[in-house]
C-alpha cells in the first residue's frame, strides 16, 4: 500500500532560536503511486528534477534554525512555482492559456507540474484534470507555504527580523571557471544587495566561485515570502551538485561535509546581519 508521508518535515518545533529560517523545497524523494501510473517515462528519468540529496547538506549544516524539508518529489508538484501563474495549459485542464505567454517556467516545461523529463517534451500520459492539480495544491503545496509563512512570522516576532535561506542545488554550469554557488535575491527585491554581497564574500572565502542572480535569481518562494518592508528577507542559494555528491551525482560524496561548513558559515553570517537589518528599518 502506498502510504504517503506528510508533505514536509519541520525541524525546530519550539519557539524560534534564530532569525534565520531554512527552506529545502526540491529534495523530496517520495513518488506517489499515482505519479507512476500517470507518467510515460521511466521513474528514473524523474530523478534529475530533484535537488538530489541537498537535504543532507542542510541537515549537516543546521544549528538552531527552523527548517522545512519537502518530502514529495518535485515531479509531483513544484513548491517553487506559483499555484496560479505557473500552471501549464499543455498538461493541465485548469490552467489559463495565457500562462504559456507569461510564464518562462511554463514555456520551458518546468511549471507548477513539470512537463519535461527524461528527454520527453511531455512526460504525462494524459492531461491532468483541474481537480487533480487542485488536490496536489491543497494537499502538498499549500501546507508547505503556510508552514513557511508561519515560521517566518514567528522569527520576525521573536527577533524583529526574519531571513529565509531557500536551499537548492544545480547541475554544473557550462563554460570556463563557472560559478559553483549562485545566490538569488530577485535582483535586489527580496534581499538588500549589500547582504547578498556579504554572503557572496563568505562563500568565496570557502573556495567556491559565486554568481549572483544569473542564471538563478530565485522563484515563487522568494516572491511569496520576502517582504523587506515588513522585516522579512529572503535569499536563494544554489549549490553545484559536484560539490557534495559522488562522481555519479547520485549519492552524497566526500565533499558533503565541506559544503555543509560553507552553508553553516552562510547561516551564521545571515544571523549576524538580522539585527543591523532591523535597526536600518527603524
């Protein structure tokens, strides 16, 4: 019998002990049987959609921070997509046709419900009904965002400021001397540029080349939860998977502990910046 886990696991159940909240939305490895029944590609073809084992980095790095880790695979529903604007009319009967023109993610086949995987332009055997997609939103997407919003509100109430670190991983970037870490602040909309620059310096100090906002500026999670005027800031952190996975990019590798130290340094620095951000807003 297919027994589903909760849509996410929360770590740090009591009152917040840090102004920093960690989100890990793409590391889920639970694939519902309903997903297997509906896709036309091998299940193994869905694994590259995951931020493979980046939750292991998060667990190794975590100290006092409240942390949410998604349990469901990204192929089921993408928590970093809008439940309205990023519905894909090619595969979703309830989507608005205009989404194809307005959402770059939908155009690329990686909307709220991913369309492309395993070399297939459409990995689904049929269109999903509006009811099917809405059920995924209600049961998986909405609870994660509600809990994340509550965690940030609690941190804001306790410390005067809350800072979200949205943790992801990426395939190696192309080109000579590519960045191995990409920080996204929605081009300054979710986090002040000086904070992002400070974190970039921390990452460089740990030996990793860094880029800011290109090619990953952050997505729906930052848009939905960052509120700098209200004292809530958000930063996305993308890690090159070669930093912490084995040579096959499938299992945690020798670099995981070193990468976790880098993320720990980022978390510590963000925590020290919370009070200056609060004072600057007064």
